[in-house]
């Protein structure tokens, strides 16, 4: 698939954003648990001066449709375990994999390998219905995104998955619990703030 180089800037490997997604072990959590996936190719509209998140497009290599990146954000941006579902041709838009995810997937293959096909077909039906259900929802824009909520959800999830198992299994002090809560609160706010700065920026990239 060729793209108009004058209109779009193409983000693909070895773009630093994508390399970061591959090498940061923490992002295996986003991929495997939350089902957040990054497409192999993202197009950034060079002409527009809208916030970055509204200038992102994802091309489908199967039907050549150039989708707005917010199409998946509208569905919650998660649960894309098998890749990004194209609502036009119902194929999967290829995504990159985080290295840690790949190692974990390979190690646990004997468990999930048996269920891959039935799981994928159930997921496809789920995704198809999700797109039908959310068809008329207003597009996601930088303005109507709650970055604070995004940060707090992230912090809460990290606390539940990383600190909570420790708290339950070990004899920890209340000081430990409070420290962990504070750490994830700050991390969550930092995450939401970074996302706001990055995805909301209007400067051309
Ligand atoms: Zn398609």
C-alpha cells in the first residue's frame, strides 16, 4: 500500500515510538491484559493542525481503507488482543508485538494454543458487535478526552495488578500500602499528563 508522502507522515519501524513499544517490558501488561495494540503503520496528517490524536490514521492493508485512529479509541482502545479489527472488511490490521509479550506468549503457548481459534472467532463477533453498537457515538477528540480519568484508571490498574498481589500474599504494613497507593497515584497522574501533552499537541511532527 502506498501513501501520499506529501499528505501523510508514516510512522512505522524503526520509529522511536514503536521501538519503545517493543522494548519496554511494562507494556506487555497493556498488550496481554488490556489488549492495547499498536498498528504496524500509522499515518499522521501533515497538513492538519488539529491535536495529534485527531491527525492519526490507520490504513487497512486488506481493503485499503484509511481509518481515523479514533475509530478504535471510540471502542475503548482496549481488548484488541488479536489486532485491530477493520469494520469495513472484517479483517485484522497487523500490529507490532512487545518483546516481553512474545516471550510470555511463547512460554504459555501449551496452555492457550488449544483455545486460540475458538477465542479468536468469539472475539471477532464481539468486535463486530462493538463497532455496530458504537457506530453513532461522537468521535473522540483531544477536547472530550478525560486525561485525568485516563491517568487515574491507569494508576488503579497498576496498583491492582502490581501492588495488590504483594499486599494479599505478604504480611505488609499499612505504611507499605499507603506508599504503594501514592506511588501509583503519582505515576497515574504523570501518565495522564504525558498523554495530554503528547496526544493533544498541535505542533506538526
Ligand atoms: Zn479493511
